[in-house]
C-alpha cells in the first residue's frame, strides 16, 4: 500500500504530510530546549553571582571553531538537497558525506572540551553553572548524534530510494535537513549564552 | 515546482548566508571582549544570535517561502516559547 501525500501536497494543508510532520516535531523540540533555556534564565536571575563561561575555564576558541563547523555543516546539508534537485546524485553524496564528517568534528571538539572540564574536576555537580552547561550541551550533543544516524542512513542504505522514487528521496533529505538546521540554530544561541555572556 | 535554474540561484544565496553567518560569529566573539555595560553586553549578543538564527530559518530552512500551515504551527510555537522565556522573570518576585 502506498503512503498518501508523501510527495504531492495534501489538499487540506498544501504541504506533503512528511513536511508538516517534521515541523510539528521541531515545534516540540523548540519547547524542549525552550524549557531548558527558561530554566537557565531562572537560575541566572536567581543567582547572587553568575560566572562568565570563559572566566571559569570554558574555551571560547574551541566553541567558536565548533560554531563555524556547525554552520559549514548546515551549508553542506542544504547543498546536498539542492544537488538532488539538480539531479546530481554524486554531488549529493559528497555534500552529505561532508555534513556527517563535520558532525563528527563537532563531537570530537566537544569531547576535548568535556575532557578538559573533567581534568579540572568540573562536573555537573560542581556548580549551578556547570549543571546547566552540561545539561544543555549534552542534550544538544545527543541531537547531533541523532542527526549523524539519520544522515548516515540517507547516505548509505536509504539512498536506494533515489533509483525508484527520486522525489520522495529528495523530500526525505529535505526533512533531515530541516532537523539538522534546527540543531545548528540551537547551537547559535547556546554559544553566546554559555560561553560569552 | 522549482526548476534546476531556480535551485542554482538558491545555491548562490546559501553561500552568501554562510559568509554572513561566519562574519556574525566573529562579530559576536569580538563584541564579547569589549568592556560594555552588562545590559548592552547581553543585548548585543542576543541580537546578533537572533539575526543568525533568522538567516538559518529563512534561507536554509526555507521559511521565507513556506505555506500558511507551517507559519501557523510556528506562530503558536513562538507564542508558547515567549511565554516560557518570560515565566522566570515574571515569577522571580514571589
């Protein structure tokens, strides 16, 4: 049985079901991170003294590097979708592969940062700042891992769909891209909030 | 339905957005090293982050040309998000 409105827009919504689905999912993600950002504001407003991230050992250069890496991965992600739309499957693989590679670079840099913190005995239990720092960056890191899994599926076994139903495959890549750009968007706010302010 | 030529135009925009995002990241870091009053310090950083977020949402996520149903979903989400953000300051007097 064929799944209805996987490619064609649904007459009621004007968009394919998958697109509405991913946006509803992203709406729930906004509320998840929103609740944590709200907690951050509550903790910061309620604290007598709130440290600057860089004053207590957070590395601004490494976080800046990671910001650039995620921004670059967002560009390669959207370029992978654009390549499919231009019927260039080879370029799609190149761009999506680069996106996955950059995602791993982000995680490696994050792991270096975490190990530095642990070496200096900075744990979530150390202070309120480090509790919210590890919670926010840890949850974001899990989302990066989720993106790697989905993108790897689309690059390897999932790409067989390109031969039988290219429009549907391009839509899948677009939805994975929307998720990935959201992960980038969250980091765009995490970076100044945790490291610079 | 977008043609291959339309997509090529998009690609040029994506490259432009990438350059803008990289430049704004450097500006954010630079501003953080300036000796500014606390309010301006936070204000500038959040304004730059909001511009960067808007660029990603509008161009990479194609929100600049989306359907009404998607805007409706996001409008409701933004409303609840704003409520969440103001909840801590509104209740901090209790």
